[in-house]
């Protein structure tokens, strides 16, 4: 037997490794090209300008009081859409005072029957209080939403409004990159970071301290560095 010549098995294994490596390189090139196209398209479209908040007027005692009240405790899944809509009015009044564009958006969704009142939305098997699905233009409000304070409801709706205004290609590109890099998880994403920052601005406009859920997200994602001044409650 001539040991100077590589065996057939070694030749086959080398060929397999070369083929696998080439496929890996081709896949990486395709992924980078796809990501580049997504970001290029998103840049050409540009970000939608999201309306800013104006501070809640201290001369409106009813709104100031309602921020910390829960006026929808009696709402049940079995209640009619009209009952749910009426229960949402205190939160809409707060939104109308700090950012009318959001209250008009919610009103338009309701007129088009795009608010899903009775379905529990979930993400990573966690219940979601409120969730805007841009693919279908539906807004889901889970049972837990109605157990929030009116100010918390208003801030949650501001969060979903921001998703509605986000650049879709940016959302897809960011999610894709984070999924490929292994950074996409239940703990958040850049898309969610931006929506939470907007939600924080809503709390600040209402002069409320953010909910424990929002503060927990800020801590996990280290978002406090983006906040210049925290919300100052009005007592």
C-alpha cells in the first residue's frame, strides 16, 4: 500500500468541508446583501415624524385625578364593544390633552372595527396588555389592559401608536439582524426600545412616574442613559 497517496476517504472529507465552507460563505454574503437592501430601502423611505407631547395642564383637575384611577375594573371580555369603547374614554381624554394625534388614531381604528377587545395577545407566551399588529392594522387590548390606571392605559396606547408610525423596513431589518445575531429575545429589541422611550415621554407629559413594567424594561435594556430628565409627578 502506497502511504504517500491520500486515501479516498480523506479526499472525500476535504471536498465535503470545502463545499460546506463555500455554502457558509455564500449564505453570509446573501444575508449581508439582504440586510443592506433592507436598510437602504428604509433609509430612502425615511422615518415618519412622530408628533411630540405637550404637558398636561395643571388647571385640569379632573384629568389630573383620573391619571391614577382605574375606571374600567368592571369591564369583562363578555361586555359589548360599545361598553369597552366607553370604558376607554377617560384614557382618550388624557391622550387628547397631551397628544391629540394619538386619540384621533384610536378613534379611527374603532370606527374601522380594528380594535380587538376580547382576544388575549401574547408575545413569547407572555400576556400583552396592548399590541398593535401592523400587518393587519389591528390593535389588541388584552384583559390586563383594563386593570391599569387611566394614565398607564394612555401611555400604553402611545407606545402602540409609535409602532404604527415606525418605518416598517427599519422594523424588519432590526428584527432580522437581532434574530441572526442571537440578540432577539423576550427582553426587548431596538424597535421596542424606541416605543418604550416614546411611552416614557407620554408619562412625562402626564407628570406621572412610569409603571413598574416600563421601568423594568428600561433597566434591562439600559435605556436610562437616553433620558435627560425623569417625569415629575404633580401631587
